[in-house]
């Protein structure tokens, strides 16, 4: 079965992949339409999950007081982590805009509940982390769907999970996986912010691909694909 | 900025999300075109990553001997995990088709290398797992891109990571995150295999959404969205 996607459908899909950004600024005050938000959450809920365990929950946060507390957690953690790096990187790090907690229309905490449908979940016995991995797949579905809907998403990872659990009343056995800021934006940046800021470059695609074994970057059986990768995507 | 996706582009994107399946059977012998594979890998490489660290690698595996060893690992782990559950679930579990290691066109191991661009990665100090989470986002991009290209993907998680590391020569500090089987298929199932098999049902969307705090399933501020979710997606 090939070609059940038209060229236009493929283009729509890839447009979401390549124009998606991790958004920390450019948020506008415009609220997210409930229907749009429902579609975004429904896309997340249709992610793959180990043993079909659907171990995710989505906590939608509009309340400003809760968000202020989360922002304080961000500020403590940013200050703590900036001490781990030396100037000039430290100053650069502290100059970067890294969150949109209060100026985005909506915050969203995505959690992992290992007890859902447990304790025996098909495919989770050998590698228990696959439960967490499933939640990440849902987050990426959400992120891409938001992009297709014109909604920016920023993942704030400079936070204390203990603070999140306290502020949002998350029980001991549940893991906060992502804290996201969602909202309409004035524009989506052409490149990732950290690339534009000169922090790091995107690696050439060929540098992340190995053939048959770790660290094996060349194999005669694979010449053609290497050529494709070199000529098309570097 | 709204509406930079046409209805057709949105449809193409959502088609990938809703028709994507975890494929364990229906693989055909047709090889994956190198250009198609390049596009799928390039989509994966354009996933978000904490601090733009791009900590993923993709090991492409065609070699049958390596795959046979991985399949032996699957069989050992399946046998081991089947002992954790009692009949009738045990018999049902053992009757399910759970991998396509040898009959898919290509196997692919996706790994996480925490040393890449390290040790200081922006946003990874407070929650080190965000490195692993980034790799999962890449896997979901890959999975959706494959679907748009008509290529099935199955994630085999009934495996020993130690076996994978040995067979593929993966160094100690690198984590195998996913072992995927890729190939063209005779068809994509309408529903997830575990849903069709009566193992579990998809939860109603409203059951995975909370408002403001954990376990808070109702809030008057959110009435409209709850209604949307109930009427459109259950």
C-alpha cells in the first residue's frame, strides 16, 4: 500500500514538522478557541502508547496565581543552573528568553501515570521507561497539531518537578513530563531560537545516522542513501 | 498569526496522526526507497530537543544475523514477561503478534547520547530526563512521516537493552530508546491491534483532561471546552 497520501497532504504534514518551533516569545493575548484546543488535545490522545496504556493526562492551567508560582520555580532553577556554566556562556544563557509562562494564553502540564491499566502493561515489563516514552509521543503530536492550528508551544524544562507537583496537586506516583506554554503568536521564527542566537547549529543529517552498528558511518551497501542524504538535506 | 495552514494542509497533517498505527504484521517484501527513507529520517532530525542538543542517533539495520539475535532477545523477554500475568490474559498475550523484526524491510535503533554537546545543555540541568524525552519526540516525528510516506512502523519494546547494546556495539553511556521495524504494508489497520483484539479500549478524551489541578475534571470556567470535547470526540 503506497501513495494513499496525495502530494498536498504530504506537504501539509511536512509543513507542520519543519515550521514547528519551541516558542518562548511572540505570544499574543488572543485566547485559544475551544474547538482548536480540543483538536490539539485529541491529536495528543491519538499518540502511540506501550500496550495501548494511554498513560497521559493533560492539566490545563489558566489560573494566574498557579502560573506565578511556576514562574518562581523557573527563576530559582535558572539561577541554580546558570552557576553550572562559566562566562561567556553564562551571560549568554542568562540573556536568552526561555519561557512564556505568564504571557501565553494557556499553560499545560502533561503527566505520566504508571498505574493506569497496570500493573501488567504489554511491552512495559522489559523496559519500564516505555511508559514515559509514550507520553513524549503524545507531547510531540500535540506540538505538531498546535503548529498546524497556528498555535505556538514552548516546553519549559527549567523547573523543579517537586514544585510542579505541589502547585498542581499531582500525587506521588505520577510524573510531570512536560510543562508547556500555548498561545497564538505574532510569528513563528524561521529557525530555532538557539540556532539564531549562535548557541548551537543543526547537525548535518548524515552525522546522526549509522549503518548496521554504532559509529559505523559508511557502508558500501548504503552508498545510495548516503548520497541522497548528502545532496538533499545538508 | 492564524490560518497559515490551508484546510487541505491541516487535513494532511491530521490524516497522518489518526491513521498512524503500531505495525507488527502486514509487512511486504518491497524495499523502502532511499529517498523516502531520507525524508523520514530528516523529519525525525527536525524534532525539538532540549537546548537544541539533537542527542539522537539512528542505526539502520538490514543485516539478518543481527536481526536474528534481536529476535532471540524478544523471545526471551516475551517468555519472561508472560510469567508476570495469569490466564486468560497470559494466553491472550502469547497469542498476539508483537513484532516484525525479520519480515520488515528495515530495522532501526534510535539512541540517546547524553554526552552530545554536553556536559552543560540548556534546560537539562533541572530535569535530566528531558534529553531522553527529546529522542522520543524525534521517534514520533519519524513515525508520522513514515505514515505519510505509506511506510509502517512498529516499536518493539519486549527486548533487553543489554542485548541490543551487545548486538549493535552501543557504548556504555548511550541509551537505546527504541527498536523500530519499518516497511511497506499491505494495509494499515483501522484501529490499534490491541483495541481490535479486545485487550483495551481507547479512553474518552475527556477522561484524560484535568482543569487547573490534578483530578479536577470539572470547572465552570471550562464548560464550553468540555462540551466541545464531549460532542466531537467521544
